[in-house]
């Protein structure tokens, strides 16, 4: 790539994503762009060719909402030969059950948090917008007036014409046969019409992505699935309402309780269904039929659609005057977590992908990818979409197939933010798992790990506690047992399974210099020192927060947040081989021993000095505990005295049993993530990915204390020189609710005097404080302690006030005793 002032980019696929990427790249000055397409331009035969074009922006993911919003704003200004590429007809989601109506109130809050206009409508208001709807069946609806219908083919061609005007070339009927590499890097895309030189290849091939990936031995973990779409015969009430130019006037209609959506096609109605059985598609079968002009449109299976047709007749009685005229099973891309796949392969430099992207998010994804390529950094945080987010076990084809199939089934389900996937489980378990089962652990899953959230063995302790009532949503995947476990941690001692925390060993003669460059903290300390530090990008954005222990002159152990941190560090390894990084998570385990009696539990089991004077806070050492070799670190994420104790996995169960037996006379308790989350929020400890991301810098996020500007240069330092002196437009601050029963879940909008000023990140009931608490990003004009705000929760206003942090033990006396 360095040989060319402007890199030669080859985009595979001229669907809506490929055209959008070409437009965004050429707009930024990268004009040596070639788009190769196996089909015709621009009805390529891929998913874009049959997409119904629904654009609903509101999503639980702020990133996807931003992508959708950008797509709307861009397409709204696009036209092709005088015809619009987007029609802002609005969107209307109906509720025919109380659960769905409650969820629409929650989604209205999400819309407010992310800046999307929305309005909750009565049943009568809904029937005014859609007279065909049987108002007796519905509770009401959520109306988003700026959503609408994108014409994918038109939007794709309009962007392609702009890109062509800047120098891009689009090649139809060019089937990709191979991708050549030189010195490990992409060098050309080989088609049936010859090779196209490339410094960068972007796979935007949609459901063909896995086929393209195999050409460079890169796994693209998506599953093509068929989705049913049908059109009715002429609907009398639509005659004369629309014409060929407008096509539709009424809002897109979603009947999610029946997994259905509806849109107008002039005088006919289109009906899409997710209610049918999952239909995974074998790409080899599609490729075996070269005669198909539209390989993404499979034969309609009437029997699968019949239940959906009956549901459509119930909601829209006017359809009785029609019948189904035509239909198809359209192929779409699904991933194991429902998110796109964006980024560059680490095995094949120069091979990028923008896959599993729906029309709704197409322009937004393209913008982010173009920024990443041209500027080196996307302006939108992409950790939810980064293709390197998965653990190795999550890339297994059977895993992808199962989770992607479940994702299809759940497309329109009401999904709780804590609701775990059901299959395949259990997948990853710690050495303590047998004991956790014996104690009645309630497991949720993250990163493939079974993680105890509370233990039924502690249920009897709940009788001694007084807790406020909490709402139905906040009571799901929660138990009052968490309060007993938090109380035990604050007053006695508890064991927490911290095994799922990813652990990296970083060693070699260049390890110190490497970590000095990669982190914001001072790593040049004596062996035995532990530090909380940040990983920043070049713009000063927080890529992660990590804990680093220096275990020897050239040996460090880092506790990181996940696979993306490993990927980031590996990207920046020195080329001379002086640093090696090894993921030691699966071969080790970790138990957190925390509480005022933690020292009384651990000290009798070891000959090492675990006193405060002998083993200070943020220190680490090797020791033997009950005959088990361990690495103990005196750190605490719950704000209490104690240690994270690491051991090899083969002796993990012995370690747990020894600690449990030694702690019985102290009232030791096994505690789960539910108590853990409450305790860490009381202390104001941030969770990366939830409370802060690469879109935030340390000073506004309240972690500026982890930056050592005097230590020398590090990634992001020059950006911080400017940011430190600039006033911030927002801050992450704690909120304390006026009423303890007002427990929220996160992502709710925050208002000041009726005007939205921010949104909640993390929330919990503080069992020690006996108050409901949250952290929120708020406009800095309203972040002074004592400022009165309210949080909108399922349509209700929960009054709260900005507080001073930390809320609990600000002098840090409990940790340092």
C-alpha cells in the first residue's frame, strides 16, 4: 500500500453496501476504487435486489441507531433520475399485548436517548394512520415520523454514479475467482475477466461473504438465512392513494407480536414474516445453479407463510378482499449476535470486510469503514461490530449456525438486556463450576462463559433484609439473593468467580517499553506493582481500561476486557520479536476474595505476609495458598479489602475448596455478578463498553487519574495535550434516585426540566446505600452535584439528582485496611 499515494481499493459486491463504501471513500479522496460484481448493475441478485427497504432506526445498540440515522440523512438527500431514494413515510410499531405495549414505552425511551423523534399513540391514533388496522386488537403504537422506506437499488446506483464521477470504476458480470497475495498481503482480485490490482480489498459481498473469505483462508462468521416476503393483489382502499412515483404514503407497519411487517406497494401490500421456521441456506447450493438471475430470491414456500397470512387477516380485516399474488424466500445474512462484521483481517493484511449489513445501516457502516481506512479511526465506536470481538469458540461454524438461527427467531422478540442465549450451553466453565452448581448458582452467559449471578444457597439470608419493591422489567434475571451476597461482601467475606476476566501474559526484553507506549499509566515500577491504566487510540478515545501487574523484570500480566484488547495489543507488537503476548485465560482461573474478613480467611493458609504493611494495595506476589501455587493481586472491584487470586486451572477446584473450608467459621459466602455490579457502582468503578468507549476521552469519563502525562510518550498522548485543557460538552456522572424502588436498567433518557440532556449507562440498586443509583452521560451544563433531573423509564419520570462520587467510602478506608 505504501507504493501508492492513493491506495488501490477493490470492493467485492455492488449491492447497497459496496456502492455506499465506494461513495464514502471517493468523497474522502480515495478515487482509485474498483467495484467488481458477479451480476448485473445494479440489480445484482443479492439481498439488496429484493430488500423491502424498511428503515427503523431505534435500536438498543446506540451504534446501530447512529448508522441508521446517517443512512436516513444521506438517502433523504439522494435521488436518481428525479426519483427519491428515501421516502420518510414514518414507522408505526403496534402492540397487541401488554408486554409489547410496555416494550414500546421502553423503546420510546431508547429513541429519546439516541435523539430519534418518536411518539406513543393510542389505538385510535394508530387507526387514523392505518385505517385498515383493527383497533380493537391493539393497545397502541410507537410512531417514528422520520423513519421510512429506502429504495436500495436506487440508492445504490445514485451513490455509484457519484463515485464514478470521482473516478471509481464499476465492473458488472465479473465473478471473483481468487484473491492474490504478495508477502502475505492482498495484491489483486482475480475475476473471470482477469486480475484487478489491489492494495486493499473490501468484501461487501453480503451473504456470499463466507465464500469470498475462504479465498484468503479468512473465516467470515455469518449464516445466510431465508426470510419470507409476499405481495397481495390489489387492495381496494389503496386504489388512488398512491401512484408509481410515491409508491407508499402510510407508515411502515410492524406487528411484532406476530413477527410481521407491512408496507405499501402502490395499490398492493407487501408482507414480511419472521414467524416461519428458520431456513439456513447452503451457499454451495446457490452456486450450483448458475442459471438463476436472482440467487437471493428462493422459491416461496406457501405452507410456511400460511400462519402469517392468517395473522395478517386478523390485524388487517380489509385483506379479506385480496389474496397472495406473489412471494419469495429472500436470502439475508445473520450473525451469532445480530451485529455486522466490520474490520480488517489480522491474518491477511489489506483484506477488509463490511458484512452482515442491512439496508437500514448501510450508509452508516460505509461511512465508519471509510473513516477507518482513510483517517485510521472511525468516529463511531465499533466494538459491538468489530469482527475481532469473538472468542475462538464463538467462531466455530456450529456455534455460528446455532446462534444465528436463534437470532433469526428473536428478531422481533421482546428481549431483556440480561437475557442469555439458550444454546449451545454450557460452553465454557471455570474449575469452580461443580461447586457453583452444588450451591444452586443461577448462571447467565457472556463470552461463552457460564457466570453465576447469584446462589440459591444464600436464599435464607434474604429473610433478614428489607428491600424496596422493584418493577417487573428490573426484576427479571435478578433475585433479592443478590442483596444478601452484597451484604456478606460488605460485612464478612465473599468468593467471586473472576475466571471469565481475560488474562494476558506479556513478556520479553521489550515488554516494558511496549506497555509504556500502549498504556496511559507508569509501567516502569518494581516487580510486584499493579496499576489501573487505559488503552487509548490516537485521538485519545478510550479503547479499554486494564489492570497490569509487573510480575518480573520482563514479565507482566494484564487483565483486559476481551478479545478486542488482545487484538489491539497484537496489532502494535514490535516487529523485532522482543515482545510476546499469550492469552492465559483458559489455562488459569481466578477467585476474588473480598470483604473485611478476607485477610482472616487467607492469611492462615499461607506463609507469606498478607498484612496491610506486608502486602499493600495495588501489589502482587507469588504465594502458596493451601498448597496451591498462586499469583495474588491486592485489587478490588467491589470496594473492599481483598485479593484476586490466580491459579492454574488444574488446581482451581482445590483452591476454591480450601478457601471455602477455611472461611466457613467466618461466614464465607459465594457471591455472583448481580451483587458485584451493585457494589462496583457504589464505588463508581466504570465498565468499559457500557460506561465508556472509544468515543470518550479520560477526562470526561472521570478516569483522568489513570493518565500519567509525565511518563513520556504513549498512544493518544498528543491528543490528550489538547483535550485536557478543553471544556467537555458532557460528563459521566452518578445519579441517586429520590425513591429507592426506582431501579432502571441502562440506556434510559435523562431529562432536565423536560429537555433530554443525556442517557443512563449502568444502573443498579445500591444495597449498602439503600438507594437506587445509576451512571449517566449528561450535558456538562447539568452535571453539578445536586442538579435535579429525571430518568424516563417505561414512560414514567423517575426523579433523581446528580451526586458526588464515589458514593461509597470516598476515603478508601475499607480497601486499604
